[in-house]
């Protein structure tokens, strides 16, 4: 499954908004099959912050662990946020290989 | 059209100039009042005050945050809830994105303004002492963004997870340096550590005050020097310059 973050908006900030986005998407996660990879695509996202990211990405990371892969993470606010979330959760996000 | 009248005192707070200055401007025709015949007191049309181009946003925010009783700021500088802030932040992002020289860093500027503003909502929701929401204003010509809240302040909210904190200086230091893992008893996004990291690596300056403690961070400034301020207020006040 690929989750296109721009479908939630291009300015992804705030815990409240992050929680709402995750809750809204939760039913769709039921479609993820065992062993299926979950890809998060950041394409089109302009501003991304740790507060939104912690509410949306952290539960996905807890649930899918190494089956969670991130894509199109070049935006500087995406890079800075991922760096912070990695520190907070003492982990390393898996990035999808460029083709 | 808003034809509501406000007192000279209210007008003074809303645009951050003294009543004496307003009287002088009135006499000079720079910003005219509406005089009521019976009392002779000067009143202003609220729309004239709301449309006045404020030059010093920092001064205005300081007046707002330090006011004893509290009042709602001008509507264009006031985000009463996080959805209003979200919409205005997106607008600012869009305007910043049009400035060529900021091409590489405008998402970072928006991100730090977003974290500071959202911090105010996240830590005060349901607990605002008087005026709910935040002051959020920016001037793209002067390249600054000002955010303020009349919330509980960092010391009070951080004590929920760091009960031993005793003063604003220590609380401010912890907020900007210590990574807090885990989620209970309070969700914290580590947003101010993120803000510091971005400011330290980019051509951005930050001033941040809570209570009687303030700090200034700029590029390559890795030491965090928290100082004691002369003015003490509840809540948080931040200025981002880029």
C-alpha cells in the first residue's frame, strides 16, 4: 500500500491535525495484507513537522516496523522532521531505493 | 462593514502605540477618531484600527502578552483556535514560497513557525488562563514572524513531566535541549528542539521568551544561553527573523 501524504494537505503541522489525519486513515489500513509493505510518499508535501509526524508516522512505525518505507523525502522540512523523530524513537526510517 | 466604535485605550492596545500618540495623530489627521458630542471622548472605528498598518509587530505582541487583564488582538493577528492558525500558516507558506531568495528554506521557516504556534495550542487546550489562542503576525518586507500566547507558559506545562523544574530559565533550557521520549503523561512533540536544530543550521534567528527567561539562537550558535529578562509574563513570545 502507498499512502500519499499530499492527500492530507501540503502543510502538515500540529498534533491535532496529525491525530485527525491518522484517525481518518485508520479504516484504510485494514486493507494492508500480512507481509505487505507500507510506503509513505512525501511527494508534494511542502511543510512537514514533528508534531504532525509524531501523530501520523509514529503509530505506523510501531505497527509496521521494518515494513514501513518512506519515499520522496528530499524536502528540507521532511528531512529535519525525520531526523528528529528518529532521535525521539531511537530508530532509523527505511527509505525506498531510488529507481 | 464593521462600524463598531472602540475607546482610545482599546485602540492604543490594538495597534501598540500610546494614547498620547493617538491623540497627536488625531490632531494631525494621521489617524482620525470619531468624537462623541456629549462626552467629548475620542472613539475610533474598529475597522480603521484593524486596517492600520502596524510597523512594530514585536512591540504589539509584547503589549498584548503583558497586559494584566487580557484582550483579543486585532482579528488579522488573532488565531483563536488551531484550525485558524493552520489556515493562516498555509497562507504564509504560500507567500514565502514566492520569494526567490527563500526558495531553499521557506518550508523550514514555515515548519518552525508551525511548531511554535502549535505548541501553544497543544499545551494549553482546555487550560487557557484568559484569552484562548495565539497572536500570529508576519511582515515579509522586514522578514520577521511574531508569535505569542497568553497560556500557562513552559514551566507550568513542562512540570507535568519534569516536576523538579523550579524556574523559567531551567524550563526553557530543558524545552530547547532535552529530547523527551515516550508519550505519557503528556504528549510532547519535541518541537522546540526541532526549532533549535533548524535555526542553528540555517540563516534564521530566533528570540523566545517565557516567564522571565529568554534566549536567542542564530546560525552556528550551538551554546544555549538562557537569560533572565526584566519583564515577566505568563505565556510565550517568539520572534523569527530570516
